[in-house]
C-alpha cells in the first residue's frame, strides 16, 4: 500500500483529489494539509511514498516546500498540481524530484495516468536484482512501456525469453482465425515442444491466447492453440 498525502489549500480540489487517488486499491491517503509547513511536520514523523502538491499555498508555497523536503533528506515522490504553466516554474521544480506536473483543471484520465506512472515506476525500481536498460527506460517513461518491461521481467523469472513470446504471438496473430497444434508451432519456432508449451501457457494466463481440444485424423484428440478473438495487434 502506497502512503499518500495531499498538500492543497482549496478544500474542494483536495476532496476530489482524495477521491481520485482512493479509486486505486494500491493507495491510501493518510492526510490532507492546506500548507507546506504542516505537511513537513507530518513527514518528519511519518513515512510517505507520494505527495500530491499544489504550488500556490499560504505560509509556505510549493517551491519552498520542495526545497525544504530535499534539504531535510525526506524522500518521497511528488506530483505537482498547479495552475502555473510558466516554463520558469517548471524548470524550478524539476531538480527536486518531481515525477509529474499537472495543470489545473486536469482531467481524471490525466490524473490516473500520473498515478499509473508512479505505480509502474515503483514496481520496476523495487525489483530484486539488477535492471536492464529497457527496464530503466520504462521507469522514466509511460505506463505501456512499463507494462512491457514488467512482462519481460516476469518471463525472465520463469526462464522464458520475451523475444520468443512475441515471436509466437506474431505467428498466431498472422492467422487469427486458425488454431494450431503444439507440434506445428514448435517446428515453426525452432524450439522444443516443452518450451513452446510454457510460452503458450503464459499467453493463456495473460488472456492473449486460448486452447481447445479437436479431433484429428484417426480420432485422436489434439490440443490446438489460437490467439484470443480481438487480441490481434
């Protein structure tokens, strides 16, 4: 569960933001503050994963808050929400670890995208062991690329190659109305039947492919595989 605080002096915006955040089961809003000093006092005593921060606030504005946050070595990701679209303001906050910058009034879809980016980035950087360049790039990129990096990691953990997975998927996608026996797919892939079956099982778990038993010549039942309808690239 990711611990979130909202630093926003407009009560209605704070309420809507809290509602949007808590649509995701991964997040819990721990507190809402109307100024930066109160939120700093809280963070000194309580660990926080994500701060949703308005730049214009009384007592301590968002820019000063970010400066104090990093000066005190208080580590949390920050999503800025503000009506300030000046390039100078953006340049001023980027060195302080801001992971996204949303202009008010922002859409629900754009806010959801910011949260998705945070989730994917955290999943990647919390992976045990080293990261390859693609995974690192995905941590700083969009959710679709992060999803692909996560898929590569999951396959690698099971001893499977993402390249073989995508090649098998392309074969099925090339003739989406047909289904194929394991023997034929293994021959086309140039891999063992055991390896191809493992990839197919992962594809079925991901709801990208389906399997079914058909009767071959001689009355022998044969398992055949095809891409799930509507899943062609």
